C-alpha cells in the first residue's frame, strides 16, 4: 500500500481520541494523506467547537506533511460521484475524499457507516 486516504471524520476521530481511532495504526498514519477539502472540513469543525482558526488549522495538519491539493480531475470525479452516492447523502467533502482515493488508487478510512454500501472501485474501511 503506497498511500491511505483519511476522511475528515477519521482525522477528527484521531484528534478527539474517539472510538475507532486506534484502528488507524502507525503504519497507516505513516502513509496517510488527506484532500485539502477534507482538511478545511476538519478546521471548520474545530472552529465551530471554539478553536482559534490558526490552532484549528495546525491541528488539522497534525497528521499531514503534504496536504493533497484538490485538482480539476478530482473535482470532475467528485461531481460525477453524485450519481452513485446521492441516495447515501454524501457531501461534497465526502465525494472529494473518495475522488482523491480513486485518483491515488488507495484505500480510504472513515467513520461514516453509510460508506460500507459504496461501490466506487477502491477499498473503504469504516473504523467504527
């Protein structure tokens, strides 16, 4: 496995030491990446909880040495995924995460139970 993609929910699980975070082993975290869209999601959730925006951004980046930019191709894939994911209520952030995983041909890690039902061509690991 060359890369593993983390959804915003997985990053937040780590930050808040939530159940399932322990499944993200050091080996996974060493190769983990996240889309800049998902990092913005993490920052926004932390700011809503009262974090200073700069501290929230620093916390969002704790697991990331190089955030993955959201590319035009990923935007196209994320937009196209609405056809297969709309019935599950996936957000643009969710579809952006999946688009990155598809581009990298990498597994994705999330806490979102509904993702178990997705068939998008990459392994999806629900950590709780």
